[in-house]
C-alpha cells in the first residue's frame, strides 16, 4: 500500500470519528436546551420587550409559560418554538 493510500484511510477514519462526535454533541446540546428555563426578567431582556408585552403574549397564548406563585418561567424550547412559528422568510 502506498503511503498516500494509508494517509487517506487514516484521514477517513478521523473524519468518521469527528462526525460521530459532532452528532453526539448536537444531541447533548439539544437535550440541555430542552430542559433549560429562564425567568420573566431574563425573557424580557432576551426578547427586548416590556413586561406588558410579555403579559399580552401569555394572555394570547403566543408563548407557553409556567407560573409558580408570582414567578413566571419559560422553557428555552418554547421560546424557540414561538419564534419558529412566527418566522417569516425574507422576500425579494
């Protein structure tokens, strides 16, 4: 076997291992984001909206939330879902 063929085989092996690693990392990252929550103040800063706007979105059912006593929480995945649902692509 030529050195070039051996190097290509090793390179292909490394590429396959990298693909497996990337797939695993993406899965782990997705799982972490699904479980991550933020409170209302972080949501307001993230979306750059007022408290009344957030309240309107909750009342209209635009964003899912959890309320424990006076504290409101949002799941990151629900925020992403809301953004995806209302996304409008750019038109020329």
